[in-house]
C-alpha cells in the first residue's frame, strides 16, 4: 500500500517531467522547471556508505570486546551505554552535531556543515544497531564451539576469527542490513549538519543535501509538479531499500547453497 501511494503521488511529475529528466536536468530548481535528483542521490549514498564502513567494524569489535575481552565489571555498564545511544532521538544528535561537531570541522576546513559531518553523525546513530545485533549474535553461539576451540589450543583472537565470526555471520549480516536501512532513511540529524546544498560532493568537506532532507525541507510549501517530484524522491528511497533487501536475500541464499 505504501508503494502504491508513492507511485500514485509520483505519476503527475513522471508524466509531465518524465523519468529521464530526474537524472539529467542541470540541477534541482523546481521553480525553474529543473528536477535533477542525482546530486541528492549521491549525497545520500555517500553519507550512507561512509557511516556504514565506519560503524560496522566498530560495532562488531565492541561486541567482541564485551564477550571475550572486557572484565565482567565493565560489561554491564558498557552495554547500557550502547542501549542508551540507541534510545536518543535523532534531533538530539542533530543539535549536538550543529553546536559541537560542525564548528569543530569548520576550524579544520570551512564551511563546517559537510558530508563528513553527516558521516560522523550517522556513524554514532547507527553504531548501537550493529553493536546490539552483533552482541545478540555472539551470545547465541553454541558453547560447544568455544569449548572445541579451547580444546584445540586456539588463541582468543584465533577463536574469534575462525569460529565466532563464521558461526555468527547471519546475525552480523542482518545487523549490517538494518544499520544501512537506517542510514539511508535518516532525516533530521542529516538536515541539521550537512549544509543542504544541492551538489554532487567531490570531497568530505563539501556541503550536501540528501533525498530525505530535501523532502523534509520542501514538502511544506511544494505544489503541483514540485510536490509530486518530492514523492518521486520518496519512491527512489523506497527502491533503494528494496534493492538493499533483495541484495541481502541473494547473498543470503548464496551463502546457504554454498
């Protein structure tokens, strides 16, 4: 039903503007009849990819730390901190990024609001997702696997690398999919720290605008084809999520059959 709603609301723009122009127009200026979504699509993908590449190893290694390296007195409060991070509203992350992170980056390389600020904020926001999923996956590994590794004389890291990771790969992969989906769909924090300039980023310090931020900024006053074009943005986001889930399904089946 959601997909049908997006398609129906997108049809006027797709009919009047045409699908090709959403990727070939000079820029995004609906008042001038220009509807290029490509810069915002690149901004969305770059922010998502950067945050996932940073958050995934940090989240997985934090779970490994909790299970196999941390002293017992530290494990419980450490997990509570991760759970607390998961419960903080995105607008709070955005405020912190706007007040602390953006001025700090501005001193390093003006203007401050940038792709890098978005990546840092998204990394902090999606880190609890992968960390908690990895923690749950490691907790469900059969104890017999670990006893067998100890009987073979494997070191702790050799056990983690050769036994724990292969046994927990399904849960770890699910965590990556969930964090990627959240990174793609995040709006408020990204809107506050990325500068909202419609351009294809050429460096980490370039301001960007994502598809979600574009919808949030312009939906309140958009009319006609402009409003319908924003629904096309939502449809593109929906297709990204569908492609993500489909890719995950294909990879999962390939692993099972292998």
